[in-house]
């Protein structure tokens, strides 16, 4: 699983932003406020116009609990999110086998004790 995450990190400059200004422009946190699932960290990174980003957008999720959790991100309804290619073929099969995204409800299902990444391709509409 750790090697899969290293491959994901190496594949996009979004995981290697160079300064606070870039981070401030491109990163926002989701799953916040009174309805948040407190044991799931969710970050959204905007890759538009960033050289080497590889994706228009990505969402990373970290579930620290020993049970699966679901997170609804209403602003992501009807978006073309897909599981990161490394998760689809990687050594850690949990993301590919246990995660789900329903575009109609914007519900993401996150396996237990898993860090995972969802992406939107640069040419997705």
C-alpha cells in the first residue's frame, strides 16, 4: 500500500506543490463543518494549468477508522470522478475492491484504514 501511495505521489506535481502560495491557490479541505465525518480527512487539489499535474482535479481521502466510512461532498455531484489508476492496478486491492463513488448522490465510500485518491482526467467533461 505504501509503494502504491509513493507511485501516486510521483505521478502528479499536485502532491509536490512548491510554496505556500501554490498550496493556498490549489488546496481546499472538504468534509468540514457540522456534518463532517471526523475520522476521514478529505482534501481537494486543483490541477488546472499546473505543469505535470496529470489531472484536472483530484480528491484524496484518509480514513483512520477500522471500519468503512461514507462521505457526501454535495458540490461534487455529477462529476466524473474515477479511482486513481494506481489504485485500480496496485498491490493494495482495498481501494479498487471496496471504494465507490456515486455521482448522483456525490457519496464516496472509503475503505477502513485507507488512504486513497480520486481523479478527474484533464479532458473529462
